[in-house]
C-alpha cells in the first residue's frame, strides 16, 4: 500500500519510493484518471502499485542514486552563458570554462553509461508491472490501457478541452470515450508509431505498442478486481474538490 497518495494535472500516473524512510508515493494525474473507464482505472492502479514489488531500479535505495547522481553532477558543473564583470572575471572564465566543460562531459558520459545499463532493467520492470495489472484488472483492461497510452496525445487534447468547459469529470470521460471510438480503427497504426518513435535503450518505458503485444501474447485472464460504474463515480465524488481546484490548470495546459 502507498504511504502517500497525491494528484496533479499531468496526463500520467507514477509511483515510487523516496527518502531514507523509503516512503511509497502514488501520484495520479487527474486528466488521465478522469479519461479512463472503471476497469482501466483498476489496470492503472495495478500497474502503478506493481512498481513497489517489481524490482524497479528507480525505487531502490542504492540503484536510484546510481541512475541520477552523475547526471545531476553534470548539470551542476556545466557553466552558463558568459557574463563578465571585469578583466579578472574574464581571465577566470577563460581558464575555468574548458576545464569545467571536460568535467561536465565526463560526468555526462558516465551518466549515459549508467542509464544504458539500468534502463534495460527498468523496461523489464515496466513489463512486469503490466503483467501485474493483467492479474488484477484482467487482460482486456490492461491491453486497452496500453492502447490508451499509445494514443495518449489525442486523448489528452480532448480531455483538456473538456476541462475548459467545466469541472464535471463525467464530461471529460465522455469526451475521451468519443475520442477512443473515433481512433479505434487506427489503433494498429498508433501501436506501430509508438514502436518506431519510442524504442530506445535510454527510454525508461518500452513502447506502448510492445506492451500491448505482450499482454495479447499471454493467456487471457478475467479480472480479479472489478470496479463498477457506481463505485467509480464514488471515487470521483471523493476527488471532486481536487477536480474543482485543478480544472483551470488542466484546461489551459494543452500540448
């Protein structure tokens, strides 16, 4: 179980373990949450909570610093634009800039090497989280969730436009359902596009198209946890205050 649950305005969701006390944090993006049908919400929670048990190196006390420290040091040692305040500062900049450039680039190369090693395991952890989502929500919901991520740009646009017109999440969901129906014939192309553009050894997530293929390649499972429309509506009622406070930010952030 997460120790802390938060919401934000991203069309995303994430889970991680932070601090020396290893507190588990789950954060749900309200636009994504509002756009999903009930059973896909179960799949989303199954995937995100799966990150607490799937061996994701981003949640490890030692592995997470290994993946981020050298990148942070590279940023800290990268000198900014030239800004002289006299002859002495110009001389110091002339001497220090090449040295700091070498230090920063050396740290960046180490960071890239660490990421290339760690991201393969991170991608496997994402596949494992998808399998856990299948066990909880069923194969159909888990596959549909990955397809929603493959066509995420179109869904995000319609949800944010709906948010401009009001704070009722039912309207956001209706707009997302309409967009899903119109994009369904193009889902194979969205999957293929994600594979072509998102496949990278440096990416933290495998392409949504490959994730959908994995779900479809495994034995088809029925859900262990079923969320009804009434229960889903009760969740939205609990989040009503957050929807009201965040609706304007959600509506005006459009990519």
